[in-house]
């Protein structure tokens, strides 16, 4: 398994979801703003996370992503395994029969095994609790809704004054 920026961003975004799971679906745009991660990059990551059954999506106004399982049932290894797929993701590249590879193959396999064991032991719940202990604040949902549910516009102020020179002259003539 490779550890790259892709994996780091995926874990960061999943911690964000775990912190806000009580508030309902979280939009990728909000995660993008909070963590300065490209929205299109997040869309690619969450597509893979959804395919692996780690997140669920909700469409429409107020939609976004939620955890598909409890945070304590999702490990860092699960997240990395979902997004770090592809060539070179395993302990050793397949088909490499060079002497330098087979001489150290056991070392790399052992290291990969230990690393996976450690990452499997770290849950999303543990990471979210760690962030809360550090003082990370989770803001609530905005009180007002957007779109067709926007707050009504203020009524125009009614002025009881003449709106033209002729109306003003008529009002002055009537008061004499």
C-alpha cells in the first residue's frame, strides 16, 4: 500500500465527516473550503470511498455525504485501501524478478504487514475524538436556507409624500 497525498486528503475528509455526522450530510464544497482541497479532487476520492461502502451520498438541497458505517467500524486502512488502489499499491511490484527485489522481498512484506496491522487498529472514531480533544470546533448548520427557501424580502417602505411636481402643487393648493 502506498501512502500519498491522496490518502492523506481522504483521511482528512473522512475525519471531517466523522466530526459532523450528527449534523446530517456534509457537502464536498464545505470540506473543500475548510481544508483547501480541490473540489474536483474530493469528488474523485469520494467516488472511490462510495464504491467501497465507506460513505453514502444524498442528492438535492441539503445533500452531501455521510458515513455509511459507524466511525468506530471504519479504519484508516479501509480508507487508504479505497483510494490508494492501482499499480504499486501492494507490498511489492508484481513481476519484478531482479535480484535486488527478491533479496529484500521478505523485509518489505513484513514491513507492509506491520503497517497494515497498525493502520487497521486506528479507527475513524479515534481520530475524530483526538481532534475534539485538540479543541477543533464543529459549527452547526446555518439557520437560513438558500434557494427557494430564502427568507422573504422586506416590504418596500410606503411614503405618504407627493411623487411629482404636479401632485405637490395640488397638495399645496388644497392646504391654502
